[in-house]
């Protein structure tokens, strides 16, 4: 069975073609700067060399058509695809964790587009584009909130008027489900222990960030909330802050909803604090050159990751493992060392050499009571597995 996994952003499109259930990657690629005359297109088919060109790509429909052309030697004209699977950011509580894309799913994407515009609007465009490019092909989805449906009601309810939850779906949802779900299982594999017996805290650290507490393979605490903007600070998004800041600034500066949303989405987080953008590598360089603002951004980032690790420890009842994943978590040894500093009281000790090496696996010392690991996350395979289960179920039912 051939399943194409599609991951859309505002100006990006990534794809990976799997042979399932073997989980073999037949082709993969991506497009950056989508919608411009100088989009960067990368792809790799089978064991062939990676290729890259810069060319105009008008929109998601043009991007998807280009992706289908790139994998044509695997799928023929596209008719040999069994399904296309989308990773979806936010569909509220009314849509199950994984299923087939239908009118209810599209309506939910539209409903929550205002709070996750970077994700939901491109997804809606991509779904429409795929239906136009390959009409009749089954489309499936996996929602990025699904792993956190196991949270206790006390953990996901906000202390707000009950009508806001009943009528508008206002509650903590949590995000990065595909990553946290994958990493929880991968930690168990790396440690050679059943996931059901582990208490794991996972730090997904990239341009978006979240910290998740997992007990017995189930999420019990998550830093992100109603939207992916909350929780730990991110590259350009703020994380948690007093909501009355918004109403105060709206009155004091005359800022409207659109302007506030723009600033909270694009000009906050590490970028807002550092003044040099949201890339931690640039921030470190500025801090090394003497920028106090850049150093403060790093300190705030580390403090809040540690704050949420503490919250997760309360929910999990301790930790057997602490895992770092995502672009920063997997590649920034110094960040891992800063987060793990002075945690001897938890019985946690890093192995500096292993941490600096940055390979997937243990980076904790032999005597550490808590295993510390780096894990190469794979969100796409989680989406592909869900799609295969759904498509195989339909085939079985038709027999």
C-alpha cells in the first residue's frame, strides 16, 4: 500500500511517500518559500541522490502537482496511490484523533483557523488542491491534539466560565502529538523497557516547543493549551503570560485583534526578547558578542522549559526518562546541558561527552537515576501508520 503523507505550513509543503506496512520511504521532498518566484524545491526518490532547484511555485495546488510529478516514477500517474494523509494542527474536541477527511473535518479546520492560521488555512488549501489533482482518492488525517485526550479533566479545564467551553470549545488541547507519541515509544525501545512501565518527560524543542509528561504510554500533562502559542516560549511565539496583558495593551495602545495576533504570532518569543530573530543559533552568537537581550532570551527559554518539566514531574509522579527532540532538542548540546544543570536532587546526571556527541540515545551518566536521551522524532511515520490502519480497515470491510 502506498501512502503519501503531506505536512503543510503557510509557505511550506513537505511530503513523504511510504510503502506500508513495511514503512519503507519511497520518496520524500519539500518546498520552502511557497507562493514566490524563487521557491526552493528539494526531493529524493528511492535511493537516488537528493536534488534541489529554485523555481516559481504559485500555491499549494502547484506544489502538490509538482510533488506528484517528482514521485511519478514510483506511483506512475498518481493512480497507484492508495491514500493521502495530512497532519492537522487543530480541529477542536469534536473530531477524533484520526479518520477520513470529510465535511465535518473541513468545518472544524475552518472553525479553528483563526487561532492557528499558520497551520489550518494552508491545510484547507492543500485538501482542496489534492481533491482537484486526484479526485476520489481517500484522504485521511491525524490531529496534533490527539495524544493528549488522556489528560484528566482537571488538567485540561481552564478556570473560565463553563459556557466558554461548552459553546466555543475553550480548553487546553495540547499539541505536537505526533512527535510526543513517537518519542514515548522510541524511548521505550532505546531503553529496552515496555512503555507501560515508564514515566517519561519529553521536551519537543524547535521553532515550536512543548513539554509533555507521559505515564504508562499516555499523556498526563502538556505545556501547550488552547493553541500552540501557549506553554514554553517559541521562536516567535510567547508561551504563557498573563492574559490581562492583552486587554491592557488593547486599551493603552488601541491595538485591535488582528494586530495583537500578528505580534503574538510573529514578533514574540525568542525573537521578541533577543532582537535578533528567533533562531537560537543567531541568538547564541549575539549573546557571545555581548548582547544582554540575547542572553536574556536564552535564560528565559531555559527557565520555562525547566518550569514545565517540573509540572510534568508532578503529573507523572517522578521520571524514569527525560527525552529531548525537535530541531533544538536533538542538535543543541548546550541547551540540553543548561536544562539539566543542577538536577542532582532528581538523581539526574549528564555524560558531557555523550551529550556533546549528540547521537540518538543515552546522554546521561551511567550512575544517573534518570535516563536522559536525544531522540530523532518522526512525525510522518505516525501519520502514515494511522492512515494505513484506516485504509486497511476499509479494505477488510469491503471483502
